C-alpha cells in the first residue's frame, strides 16, 4: 500500500497524493514577481497555456492534443513576465494555468500572483 504524502512548495501549494518515497515528476508554476516561472520536471515535452483569470472565462480552448505542439522541453524552465501574459492589466492578481503531455498527464489551476 502506498504512503500518503504531501509536497508543499514554498510559494505555490501543490498536492501529490498516494506517492511513495520516490520523487514525483511534475510541471510546476511558481509566481516570482514580476514573472511566472514554469518548470517542466518531467521527461516528456509538454504544452502549457497561461492567461489572466478573468480573461480565461471568455475563451474556448481547442484540444491541444489534436495537433500536439509542445512548447516546454523536458527538464526545462521558462520565466514569463507578468506583462506578457495574455489579458494582464494593473488589476489582475491571478492567472489560469494548464499543461498537458497529451499522453494522459495534465493539470490546470488558478494561481495567485501576489
């Protein structure tokens, strides 16, 4: 039976349930004002998407796996300045973030920036 453990990142809460003592690979988005840092700690390329939270309600995403074009290489990190995130303005305080490897692993969440 697997042990239940929680992994708490310093600036971003992320829960991994049912993990053994081994390290769990994942994709992590961490606010580092004035940038959002995204780490792909998996062995697969992934597709990520980030948009200001209020604007995310206005879009209809196409299936990113229909024509999978990863934009974050394995074991790599990208830093996106807040002012380059779609929909960002002076009143925005969170973003909607999603990622997928189109092989069954994916996640989405709202991230507070401040």
